């Protein structure tokens, strides 16, 4: 019994290390990769195209790699292989010169890295469930690491040339790969394979389900200008890297707080209501950002990340998990991931043109996308089969 408890602690600690490795890289890459792209001479339109590459790559790589790693024995190996290939991809990005070469190199890196997170989630749920441990306390370390990574990158952006930031990202990717090597095998104590799925109903012909896909996709993709150009705009407005990191970190803290209390939300905040709340928060946030708000207002707007991202994420996952017929949960979640990926890819590509043409006024288009997402959420609430949704 004592040995089994030690195995439990070891598995969770190693998994927490993996999440920390993945998200410390994200905390560096998301805000400051666009800064590096600009330092390499890319214009806003090309930056938007480069940033759209992972969303397109996800549609190709995730289903293919997931099929290969479907057997539980292959999950750990697939995570390790994809992580190291992604690190090599970032090294290739750093060596690339010219917009076209950077786009190709980043697309290759994205093909390797985009399956890592869904593979890690599958590995985590199988391993933690088999060992009787909760997912949330382990996953929390990823969000903490994201904030730490953002602050570290913000400090680095103030002390090193912007053209060298890519090597900070590559180093973080290497650390993430090394944490993958520490993962414990799933074979001992892994959950048994699920039984065959029940016959499928056509979710893609269900108006409520389609409406939720549209709502989640539009609201989440409305973050495109923020993800791609907020750091550039704030840096151009005189904010230093540490301040930018603090603003990004504040948004993640707000998201963490919502996730921490999500099990105690009042009953009226059912999934479609959470989607509506997410749409309202996003619309308010982006409308205010379009007005080029003063610096003192930015922390308050960042707190709306709990609604624009957090509530939308909880609402979409909650609806899909409850609404899907037995045996179709994974299929339904796959539809959601693909819908969000496709829409975000398009919005990210478009955001480059919008920001290049209108500056912060590009956020107005994001506000309109959020409003449209809210309308779809309300339609889903009226047409869903269950009142609890």
C-alpha cells in the first residue's frame, strides 16, 4: 500500500511538471512571439498569417497523431516525440530568415507541437482516474507556470534584443520536452479501454449543438487581435515588457479564480448562460479596447478574461459533455475542437489585416464577433432538449 501511494505521488508530480513545462513555454510564446516576428521585419498582415499556422496545423496533426497513439502504451512515447520535434521546429524558426521561410518553419513546428496538449490531457485523465486522483489540482500548475513564464519573458524583453526572443521560446520548449521524459508509463494501473460506442445520432444536424459550436467558436476567436497584437500595441504605447507580462498574467489569474470556484457556481449559470456571460464579457472588453483606453483601465479590462475565455470554455465543455448521447462524448468534443480551431485560424489571419489597417480599432470587429456568439448561445438555450442546459 505504501509503495502504491508513492507511485500516486510520483505520477501526479511528474504530470504537474509536464503541464508546467508546456504552459511556461506558452506564457513566453503567446505574448512575445509577435514581438520577435516584428523585429524580424514582418508586417502585421504577415504576422497574422504566421500566427494562424498552429490553428491550421491542429486540424491536420491532432487527428493523425491521436490515431497513432490510440493505444495507451503509445501515449507517453507520442508526447515525448512530438515535444522534441517541436523543439527542433523552434530552432528551425530561429534560424529562418525572411517571412516565407519563417512561415514554413513555424508551420512545421506547429505540426509537431499542436498534438502535445490533447495527448497530455488524454494521458492525464487516464492515469489520474486509474490512480483515484483529481485532475484540477494537477492542471493548476500549468496556469501558475504560464504566469511565471510571461513574467520571465517580460523581464527578458526589457533586457535583451527582440530578435533574440525566439531562443528563449526554444529553450522553454526544450525544458517542456525534458519534463515529458520524466512521465511515468501508463501500463501499470492505467484505466481499461472503454467499450464500443453506441450507435451515433447526427449531432451535426442538431440545431442546438450547432448553435453552441458557433457560439464557442465566435467568442473564442474574438480573442485573435488580443493574442496577436496586444503586446505590440502596448509596447508601442510605451509599456515595458514587465508591465505587459503583468497584464497578461492578471487575465490568467482571473481565469484561474473562475475555474477554482466553478464547482460552486449557482444553478442558474447553466452552460448556455455561461456562454452568454462569456459573450457579454468579450463584447464589453473588445469594445473598450477599440477605444484605445488609458493604461489605468487595462487591468480592469484584463479581469474580463474570466468571462471572455473562462466562462466560454466552461460553458462550451459543459454543454457538449451533457448534451452528447452516450458513447459520443469524444466525438462531440472533437467537433467542438475543430470548430474553434477553424474559426480561430480564420480570425487570426484576418486580425493581421485588421490591425494593420485600423490599429486598435480592429477590436471593434472582435466585439461584433462576440455579440454574434452570444446570439447563438441564446438560440441554443431556446432550442436545446434539456432545460438544464
